[in-house]
C-alpha cells in the first residue's frame, strides 16, 4: 500500500470481543476483531489491531504510523460501576448531610415486591464520609464560613483512613464554590497522588443527591480509567501511533485522554453510543430519518431510537438500576441477551436465556475454550446457522458436537426433548426477548414501530434481525457492511464534543445571571476546542435551557438562541411557548396550563467538527448472476435445505430471496422466507419483508 495513504481507526472493547475498524483516505474500509482480555484490555486491543494490519496487508507499526485519528470506546467505566470494582473513595460533605447517599431517593427500584426493595450498595463506606462545618445558602451567600483548619481536619481524616480518591460535594456549592475550592486546593497541593472530584467543577447544578452521586462515581472510576487510558496511550505510542487517542463519551462525541481522566464518568456506555452515532450517519446516507438501532454482541442486546435523525438522550441517568446520577447519555436500553448468554432452567423448570454470559473466557462451548454451559451461539451452531469454514473467517473451528451434548444435557433431557428442539426453543426465546426490548423503546414510548426502519448490527444479530423486525411490525432492515464491528466504525462518525451545565434559576425579570452563565460556559468550551486544535470555523456551539412547570420533578430541554443581545424577552418567549412544546413532546392535554414556567439550569454544548472519510460506493453491476456457494440443512424454523451465499462474492446490486444464509467473515445473516436482500453500493445489506403490510413512511 502506498505510503501516502492514511487511516482513521475506531476500536470498541466489548464484553466478549474487541472490535476494530479502519477507514483509509482512499475510501476503503477494513475490519477485524479479537477476544477481549478482561485482565488486560490493552492485550485484546493489540491482538485485534494485529489482525486488522494483517487484513490490510501492512505491519502494525506502519499502519499506526499512517493513522491520523484513533478513537476508543470502552466498557471500563460501565463494568466498574456494574461490578462495584473501583477506588476507595472518601466523601467530604456539609455537616448534617453525611447520610445523603444512604437515604438516596427513598424507593430503590421499580419492583413492586417489597422484598426486592433493597438499599443501594454503598460505594463510599460510612466511615469514609466526613462532614465539615460550613454553610452556603441558596443564593450563594456564606452563612457559616469553612475554616482552613476544618478543611485540613477533614482531608487528614480521609488520608489517615487510607482512601485513594476523594469526592467533594457541599450544599449549594453550585451557587458559590469557594468552600469546595478551598478543600480542592489543599488536596491538589499536598496530596497530588489522590484522585479528586469536585462537584462544582464537574456538575454545578441543583439536586444534591444526583450531584453528589455523580461526583462520587467520578472518583470511584477515576483511578481505573487513568490506568486504562495511560496504558492504551503508552502501548499504541510504543508501536508507532503519533496522534492522540480520543475516547468516546456516553452522550455521543469524543474527548481527549487527559479530559477523560478528569471526567471518567462521561465514558459510561461509550461503546453503545458509538453504535447509535454510526447508525444515524448510515441512515442519513440512505435517506432514513426514523430508525431503531439494535446491537447484539456477546453479552447484551442494546436497542435505541433515532427520530428525525436525532438520537434520544436520557437525562439524570440511573446507572445499573441503582445509582441515580446527573449524567446525560444516549438512551440505549440493554438486556442481557447476547451471543454468549447462557441458556438455563429456573427452579420451576422453565427455560431462560441470560443475563449471565459466558463472556470471552471461557466463552460458548462451541468455541472449544473450556465452556461448559450452553449459550445462544451454541444453539445457533446446533441449528446449522453457523459453519466452521466461515465463522470468524475460518480462524475458529466450532465444536458443534460439544454444543449439542450440552443443550441436550442442560435443557433437552429435563424437558424431554432432543438437542435440536432445545436449540430451537432457545432461539425462539431470544427473538421474543429482543422483540419485547424493541417494543419497550417504541410502543411503550408512543412510537409506532411500523413507521421505523431497523439498523441491525453486532456480530450475532444478523441471525435474528429479520425475525425480530417481523415480530414487531418493522418491514425494512439495514445490516451494515461492517455490522460485526459497527460500534467501532460508528466511533469514527462522531465529532469532538464538550458539554457543561450550570444552575441558573429564572422565572421572570432580569435575565443577567442566566446570560452570564451561558457566556461563561461558552467561553470555557470554545477555549477547550481551540486548545485541541479546532479553528473557529469548525466549532459549533448550542445553548439550551432546562424548563419545567413549577412543581414538576423533570425538565424539558429547549434551545436558547445564542445571541450577543440575549435578554429577558427571549426567555419570556420560550416561557410563553413552553405549554405548546410540552404537548408536542408528551401529548395533547398534558400541559399544566396556567402554571408558572421555571428555568432551572442552562447547558452549553460545543462541537469540534472533524473531517470524515466516506467509503467510495461501487456502481451497480449489470447482468448480475447470483450463485450460491452451496446448500445447508438448517433447523429454523424447521428442518429445511437453504442456499448459502458468500457475502463477499455478492456483487453490488445483487438480490437474494429467503430462505437463505449469507456468510460474511465476521457475521452471518439469516434471511427467512418472505424476505428479500439487496446489496447496495457500499455493500450494506438492505432487507425488505415482502410479506409485510406496512411500508414505513420514514423508511420508504
């Protein structure tokens, strides 16, 4: 390959596989993967990059040396919170508020069974919560000053207790941060080895519990993220990478490694966010505005909705159904159904799938790595949907006999059925579970799934996508050319993004404080992007406000015009139009007509627009001959012989009618009867349900 060719590389480290995707400046794309190595995530990343370099046909140092952008999405923060594996955190808070995290928000979860209404885990031991004598009122006035001696006492107590991370969250500090800054200055000067999170720096917004929990989680995950990001940077630089590594954030958009180490909690769910951003970009190219994104990997099935080409964003995110935070992230609903999810019988003898997963080690039984519990992938192999000669490009032989024996032993024999029937039942349960997840983000939120197309990706989803879509009434499915590594590819569709919020309560009258908050945040974020090398003509800034009816718990985020002369009249106009906008979002008659409208906080988002690489579409071939490479007996839905096609041999414009299997080196597409598949110019696979009675306006 010519030395002038450059590359952009995206890497998504998932629960089972580490995926990598590369785009070349010539418009070509490449992809590969390797097993995730949980004890040393960098090892799996390097193995995947070696595979990628081999596929491209150049040594890894040469590939990294020619790389102009490297973006990483990771589960390190998500796993740290889910597994409760993080730093030993000490919390400094206002006297009288030491039980804030323990009290939480009363009801702990959505269970109606009171036996399941358990207290949330305490990620800060009560003996590591230190209260200080200080008080600031809601207007930012100091009522009780914090003395330096008191600040040193609190810090010394935590240092003596052996904490390795400190979180500082004082009452009303978002209105006046002086006391938090006093504590921070002492820690930074005298204990620089400690990781430090300060609430007024991280999220200076009203709601004490959410602000404190976010600050604590930032400290809890900080050391692990620092070690991880530093290791990734070191290993890649040692092998020739000359550009900074960027890291994906859960709300979409990337940031630098240094910023990730300051705000590690923003990396939560960064891999799924990359998939949604990539799906939006692909859908836009295909002329689709309303889509359901679906990602099935080794450990989970993640589903989200994009309306009017805009990803849905969740605010005040609940992490792990336990920790209510002040975070915003792309609204992705996960369920524990992936290729590695274990099939089992509960105490009633009823078959279940997931949420437990075989992961990367030992993995499914058919991988031959020591697995003993049957998984979704094992069921697919027994049904004949997977083939050793094509699976992972033939690099991994499948132990189908071992999978068959385990399904018979664990599922079949207790139920009086054979292994094939047990595998078919597992397959059917997976489709039902994933169909219910799609309904949860569409029907249960007021969206008609028949008006949507589905963008389906992840290494395992090609086997299930058409069946799931038909079950919920979706008539069009897009399976990307690089579906098996699509979240990694999606990372490259994301720009650099910085976002900050600040409390700025306003109900009418002088808007000076609101305007000052917006301009200060604007200046901070624009300066950060300029420092990262973005010229002003590639920086876009958006102002928003969180509005609500007085007395409501949740706000609606609305745009605020970014103008030098912004004033009271502009905010009053938003107030006046709020009931109409509210009913557009939640339905006619939902507005509290006559109730005062309150602005709670403002948010500024600055985006550094990146130069993206587009793959070059091929012209459709004429006189297309589609010839299967063989036939295979599959047991889905019943035993039948179907055509098998090599995905890489299908020419642009080729059409295939189901039932059929399309085998790609990194994934397999199962095309049921009644579905047609077409290969477009960028080798995406466009599936249409010819039996569907819906057309889907947005997918037309």
